[in-house]
């Protein structure tokens, strides 16, 4: 596949790193110094303007199977995609940061009516906001996921004193019907659980199962259903979208924003929220406003350093859960190491969406779990023979967490039969796609290893 990228920033590097071994990748950026980031990759780097037709022709956009514009400038991304489409690129994707572009290029939207189309508009901040909302809504959860229209769900918890299932082997614990332990995150290690594993304080445990089964797990880890109180620090686009959705779900929301004009605008747009003007890194302000009484702090300023300080102050105040935006992917592990509950980056989710859009493999990449595990969806081949889980096994370093068959979710045991056409939800490592595809190929050919 021939792929042309406009934008040599972090997103461009992440996408190139995922594609360069198997595909022809060309990157265009006006900053020649950014070429250094691609020197270790098998990538062609061109200094140029991604919205200039001459530079696009030089990059070979007329033969591009996919064209992705991922600069930090919405206008350039949109113009580049329109120019690339006119020059012959088969599929185009533009990264944006504003709702108006999402609306303008939606199917049968304003742009399509005048003949201007972009195949995919991607708004990473919106994806991040939705992810934050789902985590906040589930008390104590570090991560959540919903797949197949809610028929399959997952939830992640850190084990604390007094939690159910502590120090018991997985073969002995009695989980609610329709749920299983799908993964353990212990220190920096991802563990595919077996019946011999025990759950210890500090372990991060991922439960997966049917919607009803996961709801029962949620009730065991946080039985109280009182109305949650949330402090959102940072009133930019992400903070606004998070606050708006949480208010719609009936949560109490306090917003702290340092810019006076933005504060006034938020107060007008979100009359049900308490909007305060102030510095979220000011401990005196946080204490004065009794932020220590909230259930969750969401730190979503545009500055990683400020978000880290806000998160550390929140933990010092004893706030049960802190959800933090991490703009730079490389900073995520630092946030984890200092004990931040849920550091989230929009770029990780964006990379998954790009990979799925390109359809590079037989796998749908549904979600990542702390950058160390991934939820993948695959279809058991129609030509394969049915067999029980213990007979067919699973791809290396993977666990089959759920099966979707004719819109019915099944949580498998060793005796569960896998049928051709079943959708399998796997928990595995992000780099394990080759092993998953090899396993599918063996099932299709009837080879047992």
C-alpha cells in the first residue's frame, strides 16, 4: 500500500512506525528538522507544503492508496485532503480539532452538496472526551470498554484492601455469570491469566464479559450508587465536551478554568455546572473550593506539566480517582509511575482508528489497555472446523474474552464450542497481530499446532 502523510509531528511518527515495515510511506512536512524523527524508519521524508499541489505531486499522491493529513492546523489538513483527492488519492483522512469541520464533511453535509469530500474526518479530542466520560461514570474503574453495541464490555480495577477475590486463585473464585478475568497488569508486565494466578493488592485486573455480567462486577467493586461529584480542570474543547456529557448523565460538575473569557463562555453554555475562574495547580484554591470532597478529578488542560501537577495535588488531597489527559504519548509512563489512576492520550486512540481505517490486517483494533494490552476482534474463518476452546487453543500470548454469535454474547470456558463465523474478542499485546493472523490461518487450513 502507498501511504502519504502530511505532518511530521508525533502522530505522523506513530502512524509511520506502524506502517513502514510493510508499506510504502512518504511524509511531507515544512520543517526539515523533523526528518530526524524518521531516520530510523524506512520512510521517504520530503520537505514541502502538504497543501501545495506541486509538492503533493512530488510525493506521488496520484498513486496513493491512502492520504492522511495530521498536522496541528485544521485548515491545512482539510485543504491538503481536498487537493490530494483532486490529484488522484484513493482515500483521504483529515485530523481536526473543531466541530465545524466534522459537521461540514459529514455525509450529505454542506461540503458534499458542493462536491467536496473527505473520506474520513478524525477528531482525536472527541474520542478522548468520550473515553474519559465512560471511565468517570463507573466508580473506581481505571478503564472501560463497550463493544458490539454494548453486548460485550470490559472494566479495569486496581485491587485494594477489602476488595473481593483477593489472594484467591482464579480457578477458585466465583465470578458473576457471564464474566471472566481477561488480563492482569502487574507492574510493567501484561499477564494472560490462568487458573493458577492469584489476585494481589496493587494488581490491575481486567474483567470482560456480557453487559449484565460486567454490571454485576461493577456493583461488587463499588456498591454505592450515589450521585457522583466531578471536578474538571481545564475548560478547553475536551473539558467542555466531558463536562457537557457528565451533566447529561446527571453528575455534579465543577469546572476550573484560568481564562476569564472562556470561563464566562462556559458558564453560559453549561448553566448546570459550577464554573470557577482560577488556576487548577493552586493548592490554596483547590482547598478553598473543597475539591477534596469530589469523587473524581479530570485534569484536561493543554499542558502535560500542569496536568501532572494537578493530578499529584489531587492525590495528595485524597481524591479517590484522577483521570488525566496526556498530550505527549511518551509522557504516559511517567504519569503511571507516579500513581496517576488513568492517564489517557488522544494519540493512542487516533492511531487505532487510522489502522482500522486502512484495513491493514484481519484484525479490528478496538481498544488499548494502558499501552500494554489490546482488545482485538477477529472473525473465525468460515472454512474452519468448529471446535472447543481447549482443543483449538488461542493465539500465542492471548485470551479469548468473549464470543459474539448472531448478536448473542458468550463468555467462553474450555468446553465452549467456537463456530465458523463467530466474532472473537481477544485480549493480547499490541505487537501480537502476526500470531493472531497465523492462528486464524491454521484454523482455516485445519492445521493443529
